[in-house]
C-alpha cells in the first residue's frame, strides 16, 4: 500500500460542472428517502436496429439506485421510432420533466443501470416500434451544424529533438543529440504504436548512433465492453503479490470493468494535464487528504479512500506562475469490488524481453460473488518458477478487508508460500474522523522475489481545524537474507497561510536509528496570481541548507515561462551549491524549452567557491497529425486528438475552439485545422466552437459539443452548412394554450435544391413546458409541422427571407386532426 507522503500522484480531469443536490421529495419518481444527486449519465437507447447515445441528467440516491432520468432527451430520441400512442403515454408520465424506471417499465421499456460504470441502457420493445429503416452506415453527428466522426484511418507522429551538453572545470565536456518519435496509426479500431529513439551519445567520439524501439505493439480496444487486446511489447497488469515483467507477447483483459483496479467511472476518465509546475490539493468530503508539488505531465486520480455511497471531491491545481484551476464533482462509488455477477480478467503470454529464451505469463480472474464480496484467483510463472493464489475482498459500512494467499515453486521446484491481509477503514459521513488504512504481508524464504519477509504499512490522513492537512505513515520491513530491519515514519503537514502563501512540512525518521536517520524539510511557497509570479523556499533542517526558486509566466497564444533556482545554500557559511535556470515557450503547434545550470566547489564562503561544472540543454517538439484527409501540425502528444476545420463553403477560414479546463483557445490557420491534443479514450469532452466575423445570415446553431474519442484515435470536426436559420416558435392548441412536451416533425413544402440534399432542412423537434420548440438548419420557405401524438394535428408556417441567424416566428396555431 502506498503511503500518503510518498503516494504516486495520479489525477483525472474532473467534470467541470458540479451536480446539484436535492431532496428525494422533489422527484415524484423517487422510491427512497434521503438525498438525491443529479449526475450526467451516458444512456444507450436500443430501438430495433438503431442505437442512440445521448448524455442526459439522472438522479441517483445514496444507495446508488437510479431514481429517474431527464425526460426531454429520451422523448426526443424516441420521437421517430416508437408508435404515437406509446410516445403520448410517456409524455403524460413526464409532466414533471423526469421519467422513472417504473414509468418506462409500464410501457414495456427496460432500463438497466450499471452503478459501477455509471451508465445505463434503455431497450425499446419491438411492439412499441413503428416502421424501421436499417441504416448500414451513418456517421455520428454533433448538435448544430458541425459534422464529427472518429476517422477510420488516423495518424499521429509526435517528435522531439534534444541537444544537451555538460563540461567540467578540468576541461572535459560531453555533448549528445537525441531524436524521439512516438508514431501511432489508428486503422479501423486497431492501433499500431511505438516509441522510437536515435541517439548520438558522445558527439566528440564520433560513435555510431544508438537505435532503440520500445512499447511497439498492436492494440485493439473495445470501448463498449472495456476489453483490450495487446500484441508486442508491454508490461502486463498484475494484482496482489504478482511481479510486473516486461513481456514480448500477447495479452487480453477487460480491466475497465474492475473498480478495484482504480477509480474509473466513465464520466471521470479524463487525465489532468499539468502544463507547468505547481501544487495539487485534493479534498474529499470537505477535508484535504493530499497536497503536493507537481511538474508538467499527465496525472490521474487513483487510490482515493472512497466510502460506498455519495462522495464529494475537489481538486485544486495552483500554477507556479499564478492562477488556480478548480474541479469539483459528486462521486457515486460502489466500493472497491465488482458488482454481483460481473468479472474482470487479465491474461498475458510471451517471453521476457530481457531474455527471449525464458517463456513467461501471468493472469488473474476476479468475480463478484455478491454486491459486497469479490473473489479472485491469480497465476504467474516462467521456466524459472511460478506462483498461484487466491484473494477475497469484502465491503463493509466502514471499510474494505482483503485476504490473499499464494503458493510458489522456484526453478528447483522448492515450494514456498506468501500471505497478505489488509483493511482500509473509511468512515462515511464523518468528516471529523481520520482516514486510516493498513496492510500486513508475509512471504516465505522460498517464495519468488522473497528477500522481503514481513511488511506492515499504515497510513492516516486528516484535516484539522484551520484547513491544516495532516498525513502520517509507517513502513516496517524485515528480510530473509539478513537481520536488517527497516522501520520508517513519515509525516506531512500542509496549510494555506492566505491567498498567496502556503506552508508544507515533511519529516521522515528511521526508528531503528532515530539520531542519525532523520530529515525535516520546510517549504514556504508564495504566488501572485495577477502578475503570474511565484516563489518557493525549502529549508533542510538536518543539513542546514536552503533552496530558493522563482518563476514567471506570460499567458497568451504562445505561453512563455521562465524560472531560476539556487540550490544547497548553506545557512551557516553562506555558500552555494549551484544555480540553474529554465525557459519554455509552448503553443498549440509546438513546445520548446531550454535549461542551463552550474555547480560550485565547496568553500568556507561564497568568495572562495569556483565553478566546478555546468550543463545546458535545448529541446523542441512538434507533431504531424492526419485524420480523414485533414492534416495539421500540433504540439507533441501520444494520446487521441481532434482536428477542427472549416468547410470550403464557409465565408471565413478561421475557426476558434476552446475545450473545458484548457487555458488557451485553439485556432485553425495556415498550419492546418485547429488542433486539440490529449483527448482521453471514452471521455465525454465538451468543446466550444466559434467563428469570428461570421455574417449575420450564417449561424453555428449550438456552439457546445461533446467529443467521445477512441484509443489513440483522430476525430475530424468540419464546420459545414452554416448558411441556415435558427427558428424558434410557440405552438398553441385550439384554445390558445401552449402544447407542452409534444414531439413533431418539420418538413419543407418546397422542392429541395441539390446543394441541400445532403442535409435537407427540417427534422424532428420537441416542445418545452411552454410549448416552445426550436429547429436548426432551416432556409427561407414554407414548412409543415405534424404532431407525433396520434392526433395528426398539423400546421403550416413560413420562414421569412429576412436576415438571421435567429428567426422568432409568431405563435403557430394547430389545425385539423382529432384530439
């Protein structure tokens, strides 16, 4: 178990919108009492041969039961597929704007809710379907007039070039050049990827370049089920006491279904991209559980001490150059076990990459025996030995116990054994009580990798009054080969001293030799958000030294940042260990950085010191990306990407795209379409599209869109057919009252021009509680409107040719039909 003071930082970029809490009494469909939470829910609607996947609001209770779903998106998706009488019955049931599973079940619909993956599926009975048309292929379309599709063939080639050099006062110098590329070819859901490098390690000696290829593999990822196939170089996923090994072979798994692996509901599967140094603070249920500095990179949220039920999380990312990004959301959690009847597995077979003559493999299978109990079996081995075992994980109201046992054979067939037991104590709804976890592990002397005998690890975290974060940990180990014992205590104390100051104290002590083996580091950080300045001072109490650093950032289309550091400043003698500086320029198309530093000799004072050596490095990175014929240069990234381009008929060629949580907009131009990097597979990514200087008679319709990329895929978004009108009107019945929650079909009464045949004007729509409806993409002309409620009531209206893009018509009164 990883201790809080040395925990691996891993964070998901959380959904920016914070769901609303409400009482169960506000929803007539609620069948339980207590608090309800509204969350975004991916819903798959299966109607015959058609599938639609809207993202809508859903209400769930503290017991992780689905209470109701938002009615309008469901009714809009069913308007053209179900019979009019079925749609009318659902419309009556949705008078409050929500539909419960019972109300859907009364019409023969089946609503299945997966509380572990936070997704749902609605199946429409065949008896409720109207005449169906089989669509062999239909590209996915976003709302408004942006057409988006995950390209069948996409290529991303990020590349970096680096030059580095170092020299010493004696005259020795070493310089090197390296070039790295990480190509990824997405071909019909298959991905071929690799990390390639060529390096000239010693330019002075005229050596031949060193060539290397790592992580070369073929990957197939089934997003709907979470299954993944890998063939090539990889490190297999392991559990318990299994030992990870770099293999050359084949693996197959469905780990996305395993909530015990990591906190992985679909709406949270998005990494937090840190583009400059800063500090991360993590709050869970109104208490800070982690606080630590971070460097540029990609982080995910792992190993949160989540109790079963509803949790509230908040992540604050404070940039060293100023500015704070905050992400909040409600986290419904079903515990670190599988749901009943679900299973997860991983199987890997191949040879060890460091020794191709040694076949090896590993695997495990976990199965949900009950809602609160999960069992698993584990197996790994090679020609040099192996081990097998079983584990049992349970969920209780205050934590999760784990018990596991293993047997092993070494290369001489000598048997061994190992055992593991742990308990994570989590007290839900008790913010004043600490979070505690402990694990005990033992391996016999003949067990594989069994130099270690006993290991006991414990951790405790708490937020004290005054927003003081406290983390304590202890790690105890014994070994078979000698009598050596390690016993280390960790402690971290952090507190914000105001809007511009922060304090962090970290201490370690070896309890076997506390007088010699101890250390205390005190860090004071400051930031001036408006001026994009920051500074840090760290004091090492044991060595009586101090490190000073500062940074400045200038945001813009190209973000410029610079920093300097003075290290190992002696508080007694005033000497200096070294000085270093960094500079970086990052834009949408490139990333360039440089660094330089010198080290000084020892001395009695600063005047006695001389330069011992120095080093400097420069690096430049960019990439070439292609999808569906679109080609662009972009900043280097190994993840999925999107290209946003204007259609050839668009009167202006500039498209600006912003994504949630990003600091800078992306813009199309002479270097290709607007480039959106670092898209996480399966994530729901909101983006905003804007076209400056758009004529008044052009419209984007909606400017908010949702992307759902695949694994290392390329998504193309083309802004098309913008010379349309956005029409809004209100429907009145024979008595002059607005018709609420009614589905309809709008059709043109004129001959459709050839240039409009691909996207004919009109289509389905739905009224709100006031009887108002909206239709995107109309052109001037006469249209018919027919209700889909079985009454055949209709109306005719005219869209005028006056300037748009928004046209608000007079109220439309229905005619004909039977009520």
